[in-house]
C-alpha cells in the first residue's frame, strides 16, 4: 500500500508528484465489512484504517452494486439449528467471555458477543455475502 506524500510548509506538490495508496480488493472488503458490525460506524472504521470516510462509503456502494467483480465468491457451511441444550465444544477455551468469532471461508471475521441480536447478525452476514 502506497502512502501519499505530504508537502512541507512553503512548498507545494504538483498533482503528478503525489502518490496515492492502493488498496487491494480484499483489504477494501474487510474494511467495508467492519462498518456493518454492531457498534461500528463508517467514520470510526475509516479513522482506524487511516482512510477518508467518503472513500469507505464509495467502496460500500461499489460492493452493494456488485460493481467490484474481482471478489472471489464465498461459500457458506450448512448449519443445523436444533432446540435443546447443546453440549459445549471441547475447542472453546474461554466460554465465560461471551465473545464468539465467526471466521468465513475468505478470511473475513465477524466478532459478536453472546447477546447478539440474531436479526442483526443475519443482516451483517447477508451484506458480506452480497459483497463477495
């Protein structure tokens, strides 16, 4: 990723002297996916990644309109939901934390707590699926 060159006081850069950052499609997708997580806003995510919020909004529109064709399709694993008490998985190391990380096939991670609203989670997963 290239960074832009900033001019020092008293000097100015011609447009041709500037370099701009290049974001891979995967980086854009991960940044956009973060904006759909509960408690996150586009401006918060943009600041965290040192990107202009308008740029992140543009990426969101591109992914939503499926204009970005370079994204590999994501496959979902079938899940059966059953009523009753499930036995805890032996792989869970911190069950008291209440946090769960869902790692999708393309490396996108969605982190939720035990009180996540199922409708909100479905909406987030649907948006991620549309982006891919």
